[in-house]
């Protein structure tokens, strides 16, 4: 491979070459930076490119590699980070004017963990403001374009990370997922995205959207890379009170090309109206593949409460968001509208000019749902529905090792198509939201194309069953080359 093509490598391929001292981290990082320079004008995946920091770090890592006996799988490898995760000394905007100039004085736990492995942070990726959206069009700065068709959205809210991975602007990336924001853009850009079990990955340093739903996870070029990143970012963190005190397995351990005997259910509620025929057809073909690989498929699973998930999510997530976003008051940090006569007006005007329309809509929805007199009717009711959805999944996982559904009911849609119709935008996540509501893990992997537009398959499992999901994903990936296809841009 030529030095100027190194950006095309996966993490495990790059690691092999670094280990054998065939390439240097500086060469790899330069190739990625060159790719970014070539492609950004079309895709707009990045908010900040930390070129100098990345090159300096890569050189430092190369000095270390020269003397080190062994290097770990992420050492010296460039990564892009969704701009909702705090990076010390690198601006963290959350896609919002409110934090446009915010430079965190500390690193998120996942960043500390990556740095401990000597990963090379290259920049920060675009996103829907405060992670609210499904198209990355709600970024306060610019929309990201889908590399498979520049007139279409990359999905969201981690659309910058997914597009960047798809088009080799990085070797891998991190995203965050509150209702589908890792998996849906991964599906729409034909890359791998995993939303871990709630509590598996520390959220310390992740700017909060809806705290009972948010998780950080990997967006990668293949399933092996996903497992490697999970090995590093998972684990207990005393600084996150929701962090689970369980040991981290080696997630690569179960990457074997067999799924013989695994029981996989297909919940019918995920294949009803609204799912495009081509998506359905691709999914059915993928499921048949899983059967050929030895899985026992049950097509007759029913999760009847699925239909309430969207409604419950759009009470719960905005409610939590309205509380979390109260900190942006123009006093503590971030944007502040100084042109005001008193402190109340400062806060009012800061929010008026600092937040975009979608964020304001969520704050209003949430404030309403939590207000006295409505709390029981909306918020409490939604919490009860949440419990029912969770119980339904628990019961299903007594019988099945995993459930398989489409990730997105539709292929990437046109930029602007759903911007005026929030309900349509919210429907992009019907297949992914229930997973966050239940706190379970789910992975999206490339599963085909319809007219050159990507289709993703979602595999979900019981809490802390990431290993099984990775195993199924890996076995399927071995039999297809969807993940190897590159957008026409390349
Ligand atoms: N699209 C969903 C929303 O707008 C989910 C976003 C997310 O997962 N961060 O809330």
C-alpha cells in the first residue's frame, strides 16, 4: 500500500503494519489529514481539525514505538471524536453556538483511556446540536453530507463521525447514542456502529442530552475494529455513578465465523408499515444468511409495546434534556449574550440566540411534560411504558440470544426533506429508540444497498451481551463484502 493510501486501512490492519514497523504513526496521520483536506469540502464531517496536535502526537508515538517491545491495538492510530465528548485543549462545541468557543479544561474518561493507549486524536466531528436529530442538519454550523450521495443526509446525530469513517477521513471514530445516534448514521453511511449496554462505557465528560439514555460507542470500518475499540473504552468509572462495576471481557475473543445454535428472533413489529420494501428485502436476505451460518431463526416474535416506544422516548428524552440544558444560562460558561439589562434578560437572550430551533422545541416539550399537573399524565406515564418495554425485552431474551431488525426503516433521505416536519424526522429512529429505553446493547452493520444507498441491520441483545452481538455481526460480515465497498467519492 502506498503511503498516501494509508487512510483506507482499518484499525487492525493499521496496527499490524505499525507493529511490524512497516509504517509510522506520522505517515498514517498525514495520510488521514491529506484525505480530510481533499474531501472535507464535499462531505463537511468535521467541526475542528486538530492538525498540529495530531502530528505532534504522532511523532511522539513514533518515538515511543521505536523503543517499545509491544504496542497495543490503538497505539498510533488516528481517531475522530464526536464533538459532544470533552477533549482537553480541543474545542468541544456540541454542534451548538452555545459552546462554539468552549475549550474543555479536562478530558472525558473515554478520551483518557484512548490517550493511555496512545491513540492520535485528529479532530472533532459534526453533529446535530446537543445530539438532537437524525440527519446532522441541526448542527449550528453546517450540515454534513452523505458520501454515498452528497444530496442526502448521513443520518444523525453522529453523522459527522459516520460519514468520516465511511469516506476514510479517519481510521475510526467515536459517537454517542441516545435514541439511535450511533446506529442510524452507521446504517446510512454503511459502517459499523455499536451502542453499548447502559453503564458499560463511562459518560464522564460526555455533554449530557438525556442522561438515562445516553451512551458513547465506536463507529468503525468493520466488526473487528469495533471489538478492539470496545476493549479500550469499556469499564467501570467512579466518576460516572451509572457506570457498571463489571469486568471487561476481551471483545475479540468471540469473533469466530460460526453462530451455530444461536437463537435469533425477528420481532414483527419492526417490519411493518413505514419500512421501505428494499430495506425489508435486504434484511430478509441478511437473515437468511444468518440461518445458513447455523443460527436458528424465529420469524414469529412479537414485542407489542414497541409501538409506544417513540411516544415514550419523546417525553423522556426532552424532559431530561430540559433539565440538563438549564445549565446554559449565560453565566457559568459558554455563550453569553451581554447585551442585556439584568441577569434574567442575560439568561433569556443567551438561550434565545445560543440555542437552535430543535433544541428549543425539546426544552419546551420537556418543560411542559415535567410541569405540575402534567407530570403524572406524561412523564410518569412514559416511565411506566418504559418499564413495560424493558420487561418485554427481558422476556424475549429468555428465549433468544439476539433479536434482528432493520436499523433504519429507510435509506438516506434528501437534505432538507424532513427539516420542516419534526414528526417525520423523529420516525427515522423508530427501530433504534426502544433499545435505549430498555438500556440494552445493539450493533448496526452494513447489510446491503438499494440503488447504491446503504442499508443497515441491527442486532440487539440482553444487557452486557456485546460479545454475542459482535460474534453474530462478525460471522455475517465474513460472508459479505458490503463493508468493503467504498462511496463513489473515493
Ligand atoms: N434522533 C434521536 C433524537 O433526536 C436520537 C438522537 C440521539 O441518539 N442522540 O433524539
